[in-house]
C-alpha cells in the first residue's frame, strides 16, 4: 500500500471500522481505483479535458428551465450556464440557493413552509391590495392585504416603522396614509416617492425573491431564487450551515474560502451537464476547477483570468488580442522560454509532452588522432 498516502489509509481504516467492512478489502478497492485514475507522465491532460468538455458542449441547448411549482421561476441551464461558470461571472443570471434544515425541521412540511415564508424577502408591494395618490393633499394611500399579512406573519406596526424613517405615516381602517416630509412637491416627485415606497423592504432576507419547499431524499429543503448565503447562515436556529449551498461562486469564495468555491464549480458543472443528459469524467472537470482557483482567487478561463497569468507571450497571443500581447512583450523585452504546448506548436517544434517530454544528453566519444 505504498502508493496510498497515510491520510487515505487512516480514513479507509476508519470507514471500514464504522461500516463493519473488511479493512483489507476496502484498501484493495481504493488501490484499484487509484491505479485506474493514474495517467502516463507527459500526458496532455489539458487538451484531453478541453476536448472532453468541448465536444458535449456542442450538444447543449440554449434554453432556460422552469422550476415546477413556482410561477416565473426560470433557471438558466445548458450552454449559457456553462459559459457563466467557465467565465466566472460575478453574478449568475439566476442566483439560487439550497437551504438545508436541521433534522427537527426537515421532516415537517408545515415547519418548512413557515421557515420559507420567514426567509423570503417581502416588500410593501407584496402585502397591499392597492396603492393610490391624492395629488390635492399630497398623500399616498396603501390598502393592506390582511391575507398576505397573515401569510408572511407581518404586523402593520412593522410597516409603519419602515415608512416613518423617511416619511410621515398613519394607519387607519386597514389603510396606511403616507405624507412626504417635503410639502411643496409636484406630481412627478410624488409618483417617484410612490415607486420607492412600494419597493420598501419589510421582512425576510434581502435577495431571496422566491422560495420553494422541495422534498429530496425523504427530507425537505428550501430552494430559493436569489442568493444571500451570509444572512441565511445567520439563521442557525433552523438552518444546517454545513449543507446549505449557493450557485454564486464568488459569494461562496468570500464566505467559505477558495476550496468551497472549487467544489461549487465542480458541482455546478456536473449538475448542468447532467440536466442535459451528458456525462463527463470528473477528472476533466476537476482540472478546470483547479486551474480556475489555483491562484487562491476565482478566475475565469478568459484573457482577464487564467490566460492573463500565462508566462508565455505566444500562448497569450494565441488566445485573443495577439497584436496587443506581442507589442507589449516587445516594449518590455519579454522572453518566452517555450515551456508549454501552444507556443511550441506555433513555431513548429516538438511539444514537451508524451515522447517529447524527456530530453536526453549524450556524451560522444572523441575520435583518437
């Protein structure tokens, strides 16, 4: 078992003990998997990974998917989502979370629905029946919806407190009357104030636009449209912070670290391919995610990301904006040591891979005079 590291051997022994398995058989199985995972020295793993991901990528669709059970909850899938991941976009087009709950909540549907209502971001426009403007008296009237107030567990006093930060507000017979502090304002300004008022945050977690209780593996989780991992993880009373995830790579990296971001990239690529009925060996996906996170930061496979860090001038020039790269290299007197594959292909040299990897030096015997 010299091929396996001490840590893997220890974990294997612990697994065998916990699951009452034969320790020797477990180690043999791990060794077999390890042998199958190995590649020959000098193998062009980057090219193979690019081919293995690029080919199925041509079969991917451009459509979005509607998440069953929630109106207007369209999720970006297919090729657009793959492009988002590889480009490491700061914000995904449809940020989502999977909020896992503690065991005492995960098995009770009613409790899950209450928690979902609690974390959903609620704005004033969602808890009123109607909004009207009194131009003569410069007032805005909000007719509250008792059914929605009960559904989101909100009391009118909470709404008044939010509105009184910037305006004068009074509640009478289920209607809140808002009077701007500035008295002499025109109709246009009053309409702008009305727009801001209906968008005022009341309760829940900001950024969580929609929630969907979802049964998975016999337990309930909450899927959300919108992501705010930091604030969700503060709800430690009912949220299982060890399993809760987001599809926003940068948000995960800033909160949980670069390793968590790497795992998110792997998970998102696998899920996106699987949704299209495609399967790619995880080693190729891991190579891409390692490349994107090796510097300690999340970087996309773009000229501003991992390509920018390439030491080879010719490799950078081959990707995009060749004139800019070559001109900059000339001005700075940059040297290219031709250590990679791309630059050697460009100048018609043997690439440092496969049989071209080893370099032999032979000392010839000198001829005797």
